[in-house]
């Protein structure tokens, strides 16, 4: 992982949309950008769910080409979950940005899009598959000349393969009914992850500038899930998470951390020192204790 400070690639943003409960989704970020925001945190993602459950990823995170630079926030107590979730996030980010470009292409080139769609429908009738006209078609239906035209005009190619959801539609409801025992099964639809054409990796610039570890959530769900502010008394666990993520070569973006304070200043200083030494590149402080939650004035 890069050890560079996040501000080095962000031009020292002054107006930042802070991490907030049930806020930070794409429409809110775009509204904040309109009013001068230069950087935003995503909503908090549960790293285990984000890693394992496609439907959770699709519901919780969306982006477009004009999105703000982002700090993607995860909670959890396992560094591998956070690392794998980050890879899934970067994967989905690339898909989303290409998808919205494809929507623009469909609106601007309806005749060409219809031609591609008709070829896809003919193929799928023969293969006994159903085509969803809102999905991007397989690159098999696009000849090289057409693909070059699309790339020149719209900045993407049709080589990013569509999701396989509609090809598995008949079994999907059965799979969803089968899993209802816990929160992960509630989201899980067991679809195969999207394939991305790595040949175009160099054309893509990620909006994800850092991964943020949430150590500030004071809610009971964080107590049950063993994450957030309920790790404050477990420095070894926190050290393992931060060092495991920051030292990994799986991703090349910095790790930042959001915390709450202890009642005693000295305890807070020791806490922040441990986090810095473990490998965090930046620290965001909520100046309230875990017990205070959101009540009273913050102590800065």
C-alpha cells in the first residue's frame, strides 16, 4: 500500500463532506459538490457483507463519472475482509462509471444501440436466455469498427461484460428464498461477480482516494458486530487491522481512521499514537466519547 498522505493527491481540500450516519450516498454527494464540496466520505459499509454479498454492494454504493473524490469507509475487525471489500469496491466503481457512459451512449445513439440489442436478442433466443434491454450487451455483439466508434465518441468500449443476473433469473428467487437465517443471507443472491476487461485498466482513474476504518460508531449494532467504537479497549485488534491493511500490497491507496475520544486526554493521546504507528495516514476525530454518542458539545 502507498504510504503517501491522502492530501498529496487531493490538493488539500478545504470543504469535506464528513462521515455521517445514513448520509453520503451519491445524490447527497452530488448536491454537496454543487455547493462547493471537494471531498466526501461514503456511508459506512460493513466489510464482511460488502465482501461477500453482491446485492449489498449494489444497494449500498453507486458512483458516476462526475462524483467527488472519495474516502470509502468500512467497519469490521478483520483486515482481510477490509482488503477484499476494497477490491470489490474498486471493481464496482469501474463498472458503475462505464455503465453510466453506456446509458449516455444509448440515449445519443439509439439506432446503433438498437442494432446491438437486436443481435443480442437473436443470440439469446437461440440460447434460451432472457435479455434485459437496460443492461450493457456482451462484446460478442459488437464488431470492432463499431467499438472503435463508441470509444472515440464516448470514452468506453463494450468490452466490459454485463452482469449475469438475467441469465440466472429463473433460479434467483429460489436462491433468495433459501437464505434467510442472518443479515448476510438476507442480502445474498449468490450471483457470479462481474468480469472486467483488464486491458483498459490504464484508462480508468479511480475516485477512491483512501480507505477509512470506522472506529467511531457507538451504536448497539457495532457492539454486537464487534466493530466501531467498541474496539477502543482492544488496541491489539485495532493494531492488527490497521497494520494488516496498510502493509498489504493488494491495494495502493492509503488507510485513514475515524475515532472517538476517551474521557481522559492522556488515554486519547496514547490511542492516537498507537493508530499512527500502526500505519494510518490520516486521522479524523469525533470529539465525543462512545457513551456520549451524539449528545452534548464535542470536545476539541
